C-alpha cells in the first residue's frame, strides 16, 4: 500500500524565525562560484553576470560602502551610451542606497576587489518602461562591463545613525580593543564647516573612560591596529544640545553640532582581569612568546619592581645585573595578587600588574626591601617573566609517577589544612585526585593504591568544603567516596553535616542512622545526631507556630464576623431550609481547617518522597 508522508516541520526554528521577523524567502541567495568567461544568473530578478577577470581575496562590499568602479555601458546591439574610462575618472557611489540603478546595487555587491565582470540587466532592474532618452530606449536591456577598483567601508557603529565610520586605511590582524584596554590614538576633530576643534598627535586612554567625546571610545572598539577612519559624529555621541566651550587649544563646539573626526588607532595595551572582582589587573606592556603559561607548582624566574601609587619603589629584584628572582607558583612565596598574575603570563612577557590591598598587603603596614607599604595600599608591579619550568602534568607521567605525585599533593594538602588554609588545601586534594582519576592503565596493585588515595583525598576535601561553607560540594565529594566504599562512616558523617546545613534533615538522619548501624559507638556521629534532633525540634516548633498563627487568624475572623452578623441570624440553604449563620460559619471554619491539615499532610508526604528520591540518588 502506498502512503503519502509529510516531513515534520521544525517548529522551534520556525518560531525563532517569526520572532526575529525572518522570512526564509527574504534571505539573500549565495553568490555563485564562477570561472572566467562563465555566465550565470545572480539573484531572482534576471540579472546575468559573466566573469571576465578574477578578483583578489574573499571580501566583497556591503550596503553603505563607498565603491569606486570603472564601467562601460552598452545596449544589446553594442551601442555604447556611457563610459567612465572615456572620461578618465572612476565613478564613486554608495552601495545599496539607491544612488544608481537597482541592477548595479545587486550586481556589484557580488564582486571582489580588482574583479571585472559583464552584467546583463533587464529593463525592470535598469530604466524600465520609460528608458532614459535620448541614449537609452524604452524597455531596454543593458550591458555594463564593470571593474571594481576599491571601496571604503562605511559602518553605522551604534545602529542608530549616531556614528558613521568610513575606513580610510585597513588595519592589521583581527583583534579589537576591549573596555579595559588602554589605547594610543591620533585624532583631528572638525566641524562640518572645517573648523578645527580638537587635535592630538598621540594620546593614551582606557577605553572604558573614553576621551574628548563618547564617539572615540565607541569607535576604537571596532578598529584594528593601524586602522585609519573618518567618523561622522551626531550630537548624541558628541556634546549634545549644550555644546562645549573653548578651552586651551581646543575650539568651542556649538549646541547640536555634527562633526567629523579623522582617527588612527596606533596601538593598545591589553588589560585583563586576573580576578573576577577586578581587584587584580594585568596590563601587557610587551607581548610574550607562544601560548604556554606556568601552572600551579611551576618554578618561575622574573624581573620585578614594586611601586606605590606615588611612585615610591618598595621592592626591586632581578635588575642591575642581578639574577632573576625565583619563586614557585601557589606556594605563598609572594603576595596573592602577584602569584595569580604571573601564572597568566607568557615567557618574555612584560606586564604592569595593579593589585588592590585585598590581594596585596592588606590593612596593616608591611615593611619591604626598600620601603614600607602602608596599610590599605594599592600596589603596582612591573614584571618580566624571564622563564619558567612547569610542574609535570599527569599526561607526562607513567602510572607509578601519578600515584607518587598524588601522594605528595595529599600530604601538602594535609599540611595546609592543619594551618587553616582550606582553599589552598582543597586545590591540593583536587590535584591529587586528578593524577589518578583515570586508572584504566593501572595494574591491580596500583588501582588499589589509587582507590585508597581517592577515598582519602575526597574525604579531606569534603572537610575543607565544610570549613568553607560550600555544603553542596562537600556532599558531592562524600557521595564519590560512598560510590567506592558504601560503608565509609566518615563519608556518611560528613555528608550528614552538609545535609544539616542544607536543611535536608531527612537525608541527614538517613546517613547518621546508617553510620550508627556500621559503628554504633562512634562518638562524633552520636554528637551529630544530637545536633540533628535539636534541629528537627526547632523546625517542628516553627511549623507549629506557623500553622498556629493561621488558626488564630481564622478564629479572629470568626469572632469579628459573628459581631457583624447579629442582625441576620438566619440563612436559607440550597434546599430551602433555614439555618443559623453560626452553623454556616462553623462549617466554613471546619472546611478551612480540613484544607490546612490536608496541605500540611501533603507537604509532609512530598517531603518524604523527595527525601526518598535523594537517598536513592545518593546511594
């Protein structure tokens, strides 16, 4: 039996297209791939293109770009009616803005720089029924031999017509400055009548702070190194309806003035956030080599100079023929901010590191090699990373080396834990487990050693997480231990502690009872059970107070309702029988009570079901 099947519609994509106002029929046709002397139709309007000479590269002009072409226009019988070549001057126009016939806008956007093509354009995409007397007849199909010489891109930077950018000289590479970066630019700003209002042969500023007018900061974020542009700036990105008074070498700017800025992006310094709170920043003064960076435990050699905000040098190492200063990353041999920043540097890189007090010397005065750093000081280090030797990574180790490395990291973690340095201890335990996490290539004896190390490190890391109040992470680490050893009392005990803090009291009780089944005399577990029981009592008491307040409010409503309804003591029910208002109210209150009790019971049943589910997942 033959059946007609309909392919399913991707409703998700259709909905997305509708939401964005997209119509698949409106999307541009891909440009045809052509060989020299080959002719193809482009688009859906009957325009034909014959490639006469290949262009360069892959870029093509876009709508709004100012293109420069040479052309020769003829009728189909070969009669020439126009030629820029005869005039000896290339023709310029803005693409896609209706300055030329539609066939040109459609055809030239498919061309590359240096390309020469012959376009055959039907009347409706040229001069239509009326033609262009006396040279172009009615309903004439035209041919244009066009050579695309060049174009200047004109971009509406903010998509609101406030800043137009025309590229005069293309920049290098692909990167653009970001908000934190410090740019070095040249610029010249003039009013529409040519009056110079501001100029600099070189000024440096952070992009986020801007300079002269808002347009400069917005424009540089779209530019590449060495790029030169002409900006047309409307008042909303300049000085608005107030203008700007003349000051020093800068001329006055009238209210609501539009002006033009010739802008060159000479270079910029990349500024990156070393910490998420932006309290340690790294400004690259000289790019480093390659892509590799130090890891935790790496031995680094640096030249450094530390300064206060007023320029006072408080430390200087590795300069004046002195050997570079050596330290190990993540070993607390330097201040935290410096440690973190050097870890993000490449060999040969020179950087200025700005470190706020929280990651420097804190709130107390700190005597250093050359000066005292006052409390709450932001400090600045100029650092060159001369070289570094990374700590061996797990993929460079054989199986026995992995086990030995995990053991060392575990011992380092234990020392840090005893010193109360829980964050750093946690990192050591995580690193230890990372060495032995994948043990498929281990021998049976090595697998047993790895198993014991995993249990120990995850348990100790869970203790760190409890100290750091990261209770979800603590519970997860304990679960990992129980997946290996389901009767591990310490894992049950610590997971119960985490569950108590997360107010998962049923799960906590499950773990404690299981731990006591395994080790009935465990003193720590018994003490934690007392803590749990007290928590349960507290929550039961709170529940009682909460629901008690509900019933009290209902009682008050009943009393106030009774006083108001003394004048109408009788009511007629649906069966036509007379009933007292008090009996109606009593029945309503009993319904309220039943509803509240049902909700309470439902909450308890839901809580029990959730607890059971969590227990099943956990075990």
